[in-house]
């Protein structure tokens, strides 16, 4: 890697990320920064890589190409939505130099947080973006990557070039045995010169981080005292070279809307809700086993608020029943079934109690914030 790139990547890992990310408030992770054009306030989650691996692998195993399409659609819609909410520069709002500078910094950010290394070639006139990754999240293990590689980066690129017909495809993947991951985001005509097999999603929608969003996700006092910063300071979590980890398991910062988009697309499949729930249930079991203890009444309120899931309260340990106060709010909150969260909690508590517990019921209370309550 050139010296300049190493310096910029170090700067992003050690200066930009710590200052733009609020991590010292239990229940909340917030991206907050102001540039010369916009002020950004976005809720974040620290998501486990293993969770997305499990979801992708199970969906593809059950549904094949239909499942791949659903995952890609969720990822692309998420990438476009996130770009819109972040007010990223586009070919309609920025000069060519501004776009070139943005692409460079974006890849240094990706390199500093999601991958060990990322090189790129970009052609704004032809709407072509190529990225060469080493050790990129999720696909490095399962060889899939439809959500966070093909999909989300295609959505981001579609937003930047303002063309919904731009798609993304991994031509090579380390999880499939290649030496690198090679992602191509481009118009269909360009992709067809390389491969006939790729997925398409055209229905993109702008979203903005407005005053309603900010009020609903505003930082508030919590019962929990555990913030991500506290868990880092005490060594419970580790942060090194832009990577968060717990017991050698990798976590990554991500907009909560990814869970909403995943739910929307997967539930369009036959029995998709049950399959998604089962994948998240299995991850919950895996996490409990990694934790090693069985005291879910302590672990869940200590651990999940630090990941940004709001203030978690065990309302009844015997039935059991729990609530997330200040759960991340979105324009999709009213229609969501919260399958991912319910599945994880079901798996974790089932493993803790050594008997099956499924949180099939939920209620939401949406006022100036969102409270999610779940029970069997």
C-alpha cells in the first residue's frame, strides 16, 4: 500500500472514526458530524459479522437463486437509503474533483473499518466502480456477500451516479477460494461483458435524516450503564486497526435500516419469516455459547445496549419477557415484525435455560421514541 494511503487509513481509524462516532452513551451509537454542506445525525448498530453470515448461508441454502436475489435487493436498497440519509455527494451535486476525492476517502474508510485492504478504479463518465478487497466482512467466510458487498455497495454507487440501473457483482471472492475479492459496480451492459449471472434491483427510494428521525432517536438516559466505550475501556470488547471484536468475533458498525430491509425482502419468500427467525435463533445460541455463562438476565442488559439496541430491560425472567426502550426508530418501524431481534433473543435465552423459548409476540409503543416489548 502506498505511504499516502497508509497515512490516510491510519487517520480514519484513529482520528475520524472516534470523533464522528458517539460510543459513550448506553443504548445508543450515533454517527454525528458536520461538513460544509450538511449536518448528519444517524443511529448505528454494532452488528456481529457471524449474524449476517448465518442469515445469508441459510437463505441461500433454502431458496437458492430466489434467496440470493432477496439478499441482494435488501443490500442494494439499504446502500441507497444509507447514502441518501448521509447526504453523500452525487454526479448532480458535485464536481468531478469532489467525486474523485470522495471515492478515494470512501475506500480508505472501508479499508479502515470493513477490510484489511481496498484498492479501486473509478470512471464516473462510464459509471464504473471496481474495488479489490482483502479480508472484507462476511463474504470472506461464506463466499456470498450479497448483502454487504454486491448489494450495499451497488446501492451506494447507484446513489452517487444517480442511476438505479447500476448493479454490483463480485467477480472474485476470497470466500470462494480466490486471492482477492473483486467487486464490479456498473451499468448492466458493462457487467454483461464479464458475466451473465448477476442480480438486479431497480426500486430505490431516497430517505433523509430529518427532525422527526432525530427526535425519535435522540440520546436519552438509560438504566443500563454499559456503553460501547465502557466495554472497550474494560477490555470486554477490543478495537484494533478499525475492527471491533468480542471473543475474537468481528463486529461492524452499520445503519439499523439493514435489519428492516432484510426483513422486508426475505419475508416475500415462502415461509421467509420462519427461515429468517431460525437463522437469528441459531446466532443467538452461538453467542450464548461464546459467552459461556447462562445468566441471560445479566448478559443481555449489559451487552446489547452497548451495541446500540436501546435500553434493554428484563420485565419477567420466568415467562420470560423483555423490552428494548429506545429501540432504533425508522420510517419502517410501524410495519416491522422485528424478526432479527426476536430471533436472537429467543436463541440466546433458549440456550441459557436449556429449553426452547420463542419470542413470537411483540408490541411497540411509538411516541417520541420507540419501545419494543417481546414475549413468547
